[in-house]
C-alpha cells in the first residue's frame, strides 16, 4: 500500500520534470550563458514541488515593487540574484540571450514560474545588480524580467529564501550570477 501511494504521488512530479527537460517546447539554445553559470551541485531534492493549475507564481502576487538583490551563496553556488521574498532566480539554457523570447511555457512555466511584472519600474535593483534589466513579452502576453538578456525564473522546488534546489537541474537551469 505504501508503495502504491508513493508511486501515485511521484508520477506527476516525474512528468513535470520531463516536460522541462525534454526540450519539447523549443530547440536548444545556440548561445551559452554570457557569464559562466555556477558549478552544478546536486539539488537537495530532485523532485520539484508541483504547483496546482492556476496557482500564482511568486512574482504574480500583487506588489508595488520587487527588490532585486544579490545573495551570498556557499559551496559551488556563489553570489546569485534573488527577488520576491529572497527567492532565487534562474536562467534556462534553452533560452537564447537577447532573443526577447522565453522558451519555458505551459507545464515548464508551472515548475519554473517566470519573474513577471507589469512594468520595469516595479523592479528595484540594489547596488550590486549592475547588469541590464529589460522586459520581454511572453506567449501569454505577460511581461517577464530579463537580466543581461536572459529571461528570469523561479523554481517551484525552492520553498524559502536561500534555497537553490534548481541549480544545475538537467544541465539547463542555473542560478543567475550577478
């Protein structure tokens, strides 16, 4: 009985991971990240926490502004960008830098919610954030923040400020180094 419960719980999580790692939504990026991503480290948990359909991403909540900060990492994850409530921001290697396009949509965007705002005026970078910020228009019409040309995402498997569980997943997802 315990195995059947565990198996029925794990299947949706495996399917969500497969959706993001298969590259089915787009072709792989032809350009590597403009700055080398932090070295890959095994995530604390390989299984992402699935978000129910229609659930709001951390950045979809109403807010007057989003503090964009640099957090000090440890081990192989050094300094990285954070936004809403200190949650880690990631880049996706399937995106192409400066393309103005996100390639993570549908199920992928459920596991990797985009950092979306209505206006770039809502993003308040601290002094350590020196790269260019911009907005791109996603397929659903929302505005996603990009940093140095890379669209920014959260990871649904990160539950608290300082979590970097998405670092290095599938060799495609990396914390954003300032």
